[in-house]
């Protein structure tokens, strides 16, 4: 499997100037390619091929006085900018034709020099190299100091140099992982119910408290935003205030990501199979719970569980979001009425008293195991039940669901 290993780099002032030049050249080539294709489309011409763009925008452009400065950076950086443009067009066409699942993608847009994030990519053709002294050698930039937090499992096939909104520089390596990373098998399996009261509730009864990183930093962020709003537009002090706000947000994001990595690794290590509910996070992000939903970071956490399960030889499954995990009794299988969010416990007619979240996690585990062990591919879902009177009709084929994590509408 291919993974990205990201490390902090510390370029010198001179190297920062060279990186800024490379960022700008890659942005210009990308915008020139997008402009040529738009003009060809408006004129009724044929779609310009990748080779034609490379010849006109890189090879021939370097010979003109207007674009002679493109020769000051590595040609691989410019080629990769066109490759990014081609990828954006392919994804857009696949989305329009329906070959790409998920939300519809818009056409590629022009890159701005005012974008907070800048990035360039070097492949093996550029002959970048990790030196014996730990420095990263990049063509026409120099040897960058890297803070290595772990060793690379193999020789990287490419490296992307990133400058984020906080002014930090990173080197992101694409590497092939080793084949001996499989963890020893265990007997435990777990179902996970994600929520806001508790970030995650496991089927064994374990409850993980929501850290609320953004809420905890809200006071400091509010003060920094107020300071930013008082600065005059275009001034140097405003630029400094923008960086301070970006650094505060980066600290929140880094803390959340580190916490999620540790939690997901522990869950994958302790369980042979992990099952979660397939949540429509984009739909929940448009409700009154949007701030709490984005602060929780469910989508990134589920993605971590999925790729770590594949990496370490564990099973991972997603349970259909329409499965009534909250209302279904994990003992007798009876499906009850919808419940309000403030109902944390409920009694089943069979005599069982359920904790709302633990019961949902147990049901997610049960249906996940049934789907995974069902070798004939038949659907494993509860039987149909009559809908209550005056209940709004909801179809499973809608684009995104706006139901909450507990299974009821939040609108």
C-alpha cells in the first residue's frame, strides 16, 4: 500500500525565496493551461492534449521574454502542475458523467497567489534525494533541514513541499509500506457509535469523551479574530494578524489529528474487525449542529480506521446509515418509535433497559458481522415495520441525509 509520510522542514531565508519562486511558476503554468483549454472550448476547438499543453506552456514558453523566468525552477515542478490540471479535469468529467460517486465536482478554477496554501511536487525524474546527514536535496532549491519523527519504510517515489496558512513548511513523501506490518490476530470485534455527547461509544460499553478542541480554543480564537478585524486592509499588521489566526487554527487541527490517530490505532490494534455507521457528515454540517459536527471530525476518524485496518490486516465495515441502530433492541430485535435527543435511556417491552448509545453500538456490531460473514451476498436488514401516522416519507436514494447521529432529524 502507498502512504504519505509528512515531516516539518525548515528552509533558510534564501531557500524560502526559491520555494516562493517555484510556487509562483507552478501556479502560472496551471493557470495558463486552464486558460488555453477554456479558450479552445469557447472557440469550438478540440480538447488540447497533455502533450500539446506541455509543449506550448513549458518548452516554447521558456524561449519567450514573457515566460523566460520559468527556466529558473525545475521542469518537473511545471510538469506536475499540468498533471494536477489534468487530474482536476478528469475528476470533473467523471463527476458530470456519473462515473465518480459522491457530490458533484465543479470545473477547475484558477489558482490565486493569495491562496493560503501553496504546494509543489517533485518526482523521481527530478532526482530529489534524502542525504545521509538527514537533509532533503531538491533541484534548484538546495538542501532542506528536515525534522524526522520516524524513518521512511522505503524509498519515496515523490515528495510534495507544502507551505500552509501558518507559514510552516512540510515535506510529504509517498512511500510503499512494507509487507510485514500485519498485526497478530485477536478474537475481539467492535461496533462504534459516533456522537456528540460522547465522541465514540463502543459495543463493549466503553465511552470516549468528546475532546471539543475547537470549543476549548474558542476564547483565544475570538480574541485573535477581533484583533484581525481592527487591522487596516492591505497593511503589514493585518498580514501578521492573519498568520496568528492561522497558527491558532493549525494548533487546533494538529491536536485533533494527533488525538484521533492515537485513538484509531488503539482500536485497530485491539480488535480484529471494526464496524461504524456510514454517516452523511456533509449533510449534518449544514444543520444547527454544524460547529459541533466539524469539531468532532468524524469523517477523518473513519478514514483513519479504514486505511489502518487495511494496513494492519484488520476487517473494516460500514453499516448503512438507514439502519435503525438506536431504535432497535439489541436483545429481541424489536424496532421502537423515534426518540428525542434528550432520551439517553429507554425501556424495551421485552424488559431490557438500554443505554441509547451502547445499544446502537451493539446493533452496529451485529449487522456488521452479519454483512461480513454473509458469503451469499444477501441483504441483512431488519424486517419492514409500519410507519407512524403523519410521518414524513424519506427515500434512501436521496443525495445526503440530514439525520443526526442518534438517528432522528436535527432540522
